[in-house]
C-alpha cells in the first residue's frame, strides 16, 4: 500500500538539499543513514575527514551566504599551498609554471615543445582531452606528467576524455609565466581560484549540517523500483510512496535500472555512462603540520594515491597532530582490494612525508562507490537521450549524479534549486 505524498526527492546530497529547501512540504528519501551525500564528513580522532578533497571556492554570493549562515567558524584562505610529487620529490604546481624544478635536459625539451605546440595549435580546436593537453602544454609534459596522472586519476587514456569538463579546472598555459618559471624566477600565482573556505571544525559537512534540520529526510530508504506510470517509488525495506512530482539525485544509471518500462535505447545509453570509485585512506599523525601543503598530486606510478589532502591545514588547526587523507581511484568496473591498497598507501606516505608507523595514532579507510563522473566522448549524447525520456515521463533530475556531469558543490546545490523552480512553474 503506497502512501500518497506531494513532492518526493530521492537523495539527500547537496542537490536534494537545494531542492527540498525550495519546495514546501517536500520529503527526501535517502539510502544511507546520514545526509550530505558526497559532502559528508566523518570523525577520526580529533579531526573530521571528508569523502575526498573538498573546499568552497565559489564566488556565488547566494552560496557563500548559505555556508556562512550554517557554519559560523570558517577558515578563510587567501591562497592555496599545492605541490606535485614526481620521482619521490616535491616540485612546484602546476608543473608547467615550475620547469626549473625539472632536470635541465627535460626542462629545455619541455619548454621547447610547449612553445612549439602553442604556435602550431593557433586556430585549431581540440577534439579531445589529449589534443587539448598537447596543444596547451606540449608533448613532453603531456607524456611525462598529464598522461600518467590521467591514468591514475581517471583510469583511462587522455584521448578517451572530452573537453567539456575543463573550464575552471585546469590552468591554461601562460607563456610569460612559464618562461619565468623555467628560468628559476618565481612564477606569478596562477590559480583556478584566489580564495577558498573550509570549516575550522567538523569537516566539509559543517558548511551544510544545520540546513538539513530545516527539511524532512527519511533515512535508510533505498529506492528499488520507480513506476512513472503509477507515480510510485518502492524501497528496499518493503515500503512505497506515491508522488505528484519527483526529483531524483541518485546516479543516473541506477535510476534507469530501477525504473519500469524504460525503452531499450535509454537502457543502452545508461550502459555507456562511466564513473570512478574512490578509496579514502585517512591518517592522524602524531606530528604538528607534517607538511605545509593543503594538498598535493602524486605523478609517480608506483604510488597508488593520486592526490593527498591535509584536512588539519585546511581547517587551520593548531593541534600537535596532523590529519592526512590519500585518495586512490579506480574505474567502477575494476576489481580491487582496498585493504592491501591502504597498506601500500600508508608505506608510501611514510616515506614521502617522513613519519613512521609509530607516529600514526589513527588509521582508517573508506570506499566511495561513486567518485567522479567520467566525461568521455559518449557522455553528452547518452545523458541527453536519458534525460529526454525521463522528463517525458515527468521524472526530473538534479546534481552531479542526477545530471551526470562534473559539478562543484555550489553548482550541485543550484541544480536542485533550479529543478524546484521548474516544478513550481509546472504546478502553477
């Protein structure tokens, strides 16, 4: 027997939060036993650890007001301290602006290839990520750094990725700055963002925790069947609800899989969508500021971790201990042994940051089934096919996984607000 409700929202991540705050009387159903989705944080020792590296670098006034209203104790940073690790040593970030950190022969070859690529690519439009990288940074940096990191982070070759995810995420080539860096002079800061924020306590989720008190969320209610014709959702616990309007923020392939009477072309499109999964390896180290970086990237193929963040530095902690998180990525279809990988990461970071196993006071690892959407060259067409059909049966989606595109936190929350506005228009 279904309980009839008005607006039903599937998923209590930031997109679901944005939609629920904008729709009076909406009820949110969340599969996990907590809110926040990918923005959730968990305690370990005296620190909180996020599901991968998260910061607020938004310039949107409405979003900054939101986090400031919900979190009163915020660490505001005017610039990021970021490095790369290559051949076991720290070098500057981004690598193209710090060529002086490379051996002379490589530095010379990289600079020559970069300048030549920028000249040769004038007037051309890259068709994929590899072409973009080679035309921006040259073949030497493409082969030695970007191709290697892409395989670690995205788990696929550069040529398989599109370019629709790059804006605001990668730093474009600035030849004057690159030449300065190659000559050993201090390159001018060239950041994707100039300022960012992080809670002093509670991890990234502290920006949003208070907002969830203002919405109606039912936890441990994993949707297992959606019937758009009958307008019902069935849950794993055997319960079901009827709805007048539905917003889904759950992963698009999952939504297609649980929906009744989906056409074969839509199911085929869902099969073409890919994502990475994530292993977060969390340490509390009994040393103050074990590194002064906020985060760093690791290019070395022998090290499983692709990125390491330091939550204690992000929070501006004055503790005698340090919080360190390493991220390891796999394609969602890859087999893995997280326990063995976590042990390997622990050894690598001890060598890199100069602490011993005796210095580790807390250690844990956690897997995240959905990390990043893969923006390959099939994504846009496949998503368009799926969304067109879903909206045709009055199922509307929001968020990183609901829209299946690379979104920042403010963009994810805004997508929930936007779909709420659409539903209001349709019901007026």
